[in-house]
């Protein structure tokens, strides 16, 4: 965890004007989930959003986090914090997945798996495994600015969950896991040696841990060195029901001792594992991990941590069995100052020259999908034709969505449909996306405009999208709303033609997670492939509120 002070100073000088501008803006505070309780304590999760497989570091007084983004683009989110509890989404490390041609269409569940972020000699590095292509790395001197183009560090199938270690003697190593679906084997951790620049693997690798006997599905390793020990923090036991394992050895290639350090126990936090050890400038230790909450995704918790006999102790050992359990509330980390409450942005009035950072597409973005013209107070989404064989939206790339922000929230938008010359077949509206998806849309027919509630069960398996309800509208615009509530994302859709009185439409819809991600909420504009080209929809705003 030692960081060269000279390199920190160089990095701080390299931070772009983007950070200074960001500090001048008023912090965004969510209406639906705030972790900071305002009295020196916080509640878990610190991020009630699908920042799956989080990794985090401290550089000076700044904290940075990244997470899995799979096929969603832009990818590799960069979050920033000054106190480890209040986080802001400030950037993405990649604008396209590579190979670019492959990811022009949705490759749901593929792409960026379990990244790691590290700081070395004035540069920020992120490594991740793409299970179909290999291990990639991207780097920058300014995490708020532009990141360099990704580099393929190691080509191969099934290489996932990667983390580097720059050793004291100048050697560089990479630890990673394996995806059984591609490699034919899993529950094994492997170490490869890299070149000094961290851009290329130099050998075939050495297996250093086999979890088949006691720790099935061991994965997500994070590499550290402390007091002469090499540590590998690695979750095991499965996403929803597993535990946090720590391995240690005086030799980087082992043999490694093992210890379970965090488990659900009697807490309500299932599968507490995979994350990051981060310290404060005054020497406090903390551990980030995720919890899988199904439709809500993999949400991020923060646990107190301490060292005993060169083993980490995470959370609180309530039953005195030597293994920590997650906390629901705790005092905030001591960072020397009090910082404003802040959360990642959710609502977007579409008044700025660019859309908010919370938005992601389902594949590498094509510039013709949308237009955010400077000075215009709306977002225009063009009526892009769906694939000829599409039975639902699963393989549609131009879906603009964001993560569920809380267990209970309301999303509202206003849309106006312009079909141009087409007599029918243009569709635009509000979407809840997952392996099942539902949407409330405006569409056009020869005799006018209609509101439709649509649903596609088992979308990932080709389930056909069906129209559940249909109402004729007075005009080509409407206000659309979805009310999402516990348990586990029960969605009620409603509409209004004047923005004041909303009427429910259809039965409730049970949100479902996507492929390795939580459900998402957002907007889209498409066209039936059999009708004439052209058409668009203008969205005035997208708001996340309590009600």
C-alpha cells in the first residue's frame, strides 16, 4: 500500500481543468438514496447502484473507484470521493469495447469483467479480463481526463478478474481467475510475470491456488503486499451466497495460507465479497465489497477493517468465530475534513451540451443514434431500425439506460414523437430493461398516436415482445412514469397528457436483472425494420424522484 509521494505530486499537477470545474458545481444529492447520515456516520450500501466487482485506491487525499461494465458503453466508470462515503461519477476509461466490430451489437454479459485500478509512477492503470479475447489494460496520468487506448496484455479465452502488483524489487506480476464457460476450468488463481511497463505478459503463468476443495468459484483476486507478505484477497462460494477469502505468503508463488475474513453470518448482507482494501492518510483500513440484490444489481458496501497477526479483520465479528460480518451503519472514515454530501447523478434535464455521465448504451455508440445540440433543452433520439429478426429489445444496441439508483424510486420523462413520413411503426418511450423487459411508449398508426404498454418475457431467449395495453392519445406527446418499489423492483407504469394527472396502465411488472448486471431504466427510440427510414423522438427530461 506504499505510494511514492513524488509520483503523487506529479499526478496532482497532471489533473485536468475538468476536475477544477467539477469542484465548482453544486454537488448532486439523490432524492432516493444517500449513504451519508450527516452526523459523522454512514449507512450501507454507500452506493445503491450496480457498480459490480468494485475496486478502489487512494492517491494522496483522493479516492478513485472503478467497476465491471460488461457490454455497456461508455465502460469502466471512474468514481471519485474525498471521504470514501460520498461518491461522484466523473469519467469513463473506455469509450469503445474492442474489437470494435464485435461490440457494434450488444454482447450482453461479455466485455469488461472485474477490473482492478492501481497507481504507479504517476500513472493510473486499470486491468480487466474480457472472457473472449484476453486481458486488457488502459492508463492515464489524469483520471478526470482522457485515458489512452486499451492495450492487449495477454490474449486468450477465459482470462478474467485481473490485478497487477509492482513488487519492491522491480518485478511486475498479474494475478487472474478463469471463466469455466470459456476455459473449461474455474476456481483456480494464476500468476503471470509482466514486463516492467505492465503492458505484456512474459510467461504461461503459474497456478498458485486451487479452490475446488474448500473454496469453489474462487475468483476476483486483488493483489497487495504488506509487512513482507503477499496477499491475495479473493471471493469464493458464489456471488449470492459466498464469502471473502484472503490468501497470504512470503513467496509470491506460494504456498499460500488461507483464511475466511468476511461472511454473511447473522447479518442481512448476503454474499459479502469481492472488492478493495483502501486506507486513509492517518492509517485507518477499510474494505469495499458488493452485495447481489438481484434486480438492483451488485451494490457497494464499506466495511471497517483492521489487522491482527498480519491477517485482515473485516466488519464486526459479532459471533466471535474469528470471521467478520458486515455492518449496516458505522462511523465514517477519518479523513481530516468534512465534505459535502454527494451522490452519482441520476436525473437529467438535457439542458447541457452533453448528456449526463450516468447514461450508457447497450453497445459501442454510433453517432447517428442521438443528437444533443448545444442550446437545445431536449435530447433527440433517432428512430433507428431494429434488426430484422428481433423479437424484442435484447439485441437492440441503441438503448440509453442507467442503473437502478435505489430499492424505491420513480422515473419520469416527457417524450414527443416525430415519425416524419412514416404512417406507422415508430416507437419511443420509457424502458425497464433486463432478461425480461417492459416499456411504456408512444407509437404512430395511420389514424393517430397511441400509448402502448409492452412486455417481453425471457427476452434473452427470444421471447416475443407483446402489447399488453393500448390507449389512443390526443397528440404526439406524453409524460411517462414508472414507479419502482420493493420487494425487488415491482414496477407500476403510468402516463399523463398534461403532466399533472397520471393514470396507471396495465398490471405491475417484476423487474429482472440483465446478464451479470442489475435491471436498468431509461429511454429509447426505434423503428420497425419494414417501414420507411427517418423519424425521431425528443425527450425533454428524465427525472429520478421519490414520487
